[in-house]
C-alpha cells in the first residue's frame, strides 16, 4: 500500500471508455407559449391596479416591511412572474458567485 492520495478518475476508478453523451432537451416553443400567456394576462388585467400593487411591492422590497402581503396583492392584480422577478433583480441586484467558474 502506498501513501499516494487516490483521486477518482485520475489515478483510480478510471473509465475504460468515454461516457455516454446525453442530448439536452430543448423545446423552443415553451418560450413562445409562456410569452403569449404573459401577454394575455397583461392585456386582460387592470393596468393601473397592477402598477399600484407593484409600486407597493417595490416599497416593501426597499424598506423593512414584510414583502409577502404586497407580493400577493401584485399577483392578484395580474403582475407576471417575470415582472416580479425583474423588480426583485432591480432592487437587490443579481448574485454572482465569488469564485470564477
């Protein structure tokens, strides 16, 4: 027995053949379907009520209030998940991992 550190795939348990390639499932029509649903929600909602609810949600995000009640009001007013997510990214920014990947 040697004192060499074993590293799987490097000096032990190496594969004799290349791993299988797994095709990635891509469904381009999914974006189109989701976009058309979002557009329908935006057409059918009361735009002024949705804007007011999103403004209240922004106030909660920027302050110290509980964000769930204004978030639920925004959803009930017809705010889409993309609008809600964009507002959260606008207020909080986007997290980037500290290590380069």
